[in-house]
């Protein structure tokens, strides 16, 4: 599903207007869809009293159209102007068509009506997709009076930032949101996502072909989309057809990160998985994962691999279709030297996770020296270290942060992890909708890195393998949470449910 930024939506509306679907027609269509949604929501209600909370922009215009359409139905409509008379021409035109409908402008009168117990539905059309900042106090007061009434948000709940997902203090939580044309990117990010309720997208006759003029297209992934990129297994195939993955992960104090990444990689379909690991870890890995080929690496006295292993690893990479570096590696002067040399000299696609990312903090420009595709999989704190931002700065605009980093490096795909993971690569961006808070536990990122690396070894392009990997990871996490609870599930439970996740997408 294509989703858009507020600026992209503004462009689409302008294109529609330029091609004969005028702004006035768009508003009439949006208002009609809104009226239909209201009728649907009140179809089983005995009392059918609706209050339209209106601002002074085009969101209010959509409400005016819907109120006019409903005027001769069994639904009683009240129109409340929270910001005075409408200020756009088309909104004003539709306001003037309301006839004798009851209009409320006094804050106390509006609050009294909302507190009366007679209102079945509040339609929130105060602020639209261009909103940013804080809600005025008088409007917050009115929203407080709506707390026991179902709210249908028009395009976006008022106070939500449709670019970043930031939510203003005092904004209402919608029961449902009817958004027009396309879902807005901020609705995929928290906290706004949690305040939208069930989101429906109303068709207002803007063709998808207009999006081809965007600098980048944003897609919210789903099973149908991911099924198309899932690697297929040929009847006459052999293990060499599905790539060799080399992993450079692990240390004596963090063997689990390596094990989780390896098991996820094995269960995600790579033909061969080869692990270059501290030699002391070989017995435990061999006992758990007999499918993995092991290569011993020398370590320092504390069990971290040393830069002396460079030649051995670079030779192994020559036979690999992809290389994963970082999970449980540790950050020492030696691992920093090693990772920098590997990133600039490995000739096959490289996935950098966890301590691999931390090892190139402050010198990320070495990615420009790489001759291969690079995928980085940072969580917000790691992203902040790469971009010289605080974690809060990263989280306040996740899409733009990922895009900024991607634009610096032609060969880079960015996977910014977290709720609503953002994948930025080439001319497409993907945002992932699934997953759950039970996955917020140590090891989940190592599992994701193993999945993505395994898919990359099978020949998918970087944005595809990253978006599929994130979706599979989230789906396996949802299956685990359903069976075990979010409290009790572990990262290894995600791994155990990878077969079910792949099977569900394939079918």
C-alpha cells in the first residue's frame, strides 16, 4: 500500500486539480465518503446525534459537505466552529450551503452539548494533515469533554503530525480515522498510530500514477506485497542456488547473539551458512547448529576477535554471496580496526548490525569506500550515534532521519528498527506495520540481522530483502506473542516461529 507525506499529498491534490478533478470536487467526494462512514457507524444506534467539530480549513469543509448530505436523513447534525468562520474559499462555499443547520461557536455551549449524554458520535475535523505544534487550550478543553464519546477523525486526529507521528498534548484518541486518498506516513509511527483507532482509506479519485513523479515512493508492507519478493525454490535446485552466507559475529561474553543470528539465517533459507567465530565458541555452536560450517578465529585475552583474522575472513568472503558482521562482536580497538578493513574491502553485499555499527561510529564515511552494497540495521540509539543525533531526535522524525542517512551513500540501505521500522533504499521506502512490544527484548535485533543476511545471500536486492526480513521478523514475533504472551516470549521464540511465518506468507 502506498502511503504519503503531507507534502506528497498536497502535490497529489494539485495534480488532480490540474487534470480536471478540482479541489472543490475533491472536497465533495471526501465529504460524501465521510457521510457514508458516519451512516455506517450509526447504523445500529437508536440515538443518532452527531457533532462536527470544525476548524477553519479544508478539513472543516469536508465536514460541511458531510453535514449537508446527512441533513435530510435520520441523523441529527450539529456543527461546532472551534476556530471561527472558514478561511479557505471552498470551505467557506460549503459552509454557506448548510442552510438552517444549528451552528455553535461558543466554547461553553459546545462543551455543554458534549456533556449532555445525547451525542452518539463526534466527528473531529479541526486540524488536518499539515498540523504541527500544540493544541490551543480552548480546543483541548473541548476534546476533554469528548472522552466518553466515540470519535471519528477526519483525515487525521487533530494534533497529530502526519510526517513524524508526533502527537500534541491533549489530542483526542479516535475510535476510527477516515483518511482521504492515501494513509499518511505519520499514522504508521508512534504515538500517533496508537491514537488513530481503526484507519480506513477513502478513495477520492486520485490515480496512483501521479505518485510516479515522487522523489521516492513509500510503501507500507503487507503479506501480498512480500509474497511477490519471497525467494522461490526450483524443483531441480541445489544448495548452491541459494547462496553462501558468511557471518563474522560473537565473542566469549556474547555467544548468544551469534547463535540467534545463525539459527535465524539457517531457518530463512540460505543454501550454506558459514560462521567465522572465536575458536572457544565452536563447541557450543556445533552442538546447537550442526548445519553451520565453522571457522575458528583468534581472540584477545578477553575473548574478542582480533584484527589479525582479517586475511582469513577476507578470503572466506570471496566465496560468499553476503556477509553479516557485528552481532555480539564487542567494541574494542581490535574489532574497530577489523570491521573498518572488512567494510572497505569485502566485495559482496555486507549487512552491518549491532557492534558492527558501533565499530564504525565516527567514521561512517568509510561506507563510500566500499565496492559492495551495504545494509545497516541500527536501533534508534545506534542510529543516533551514526548521525550525531540524540535518540529523541531520531525518534522525533524517523522517516527523515533514515532518508538523510541513505541520501549520503549511494550503496546504502538503512533499516531503522523500532515500532514502524523504516527501510530506506534506492528510490523506495518501506514502513513495516507488524510486530509487537513483546519483541522489545535482547536478541531480537540479532534474529532480524540473520534473517536479512540470509535473504540477501539468496539474491534479493537490498531494499527487498530488508523489507521482507523485517516483515517476516514481525510476523514471527506476532505468532510467538499469540501463543506465548508478549511478557513471556523471547528472541528465540521468534526464531522458532520463522517456519510458520514463511509458510503463512507463501500461502
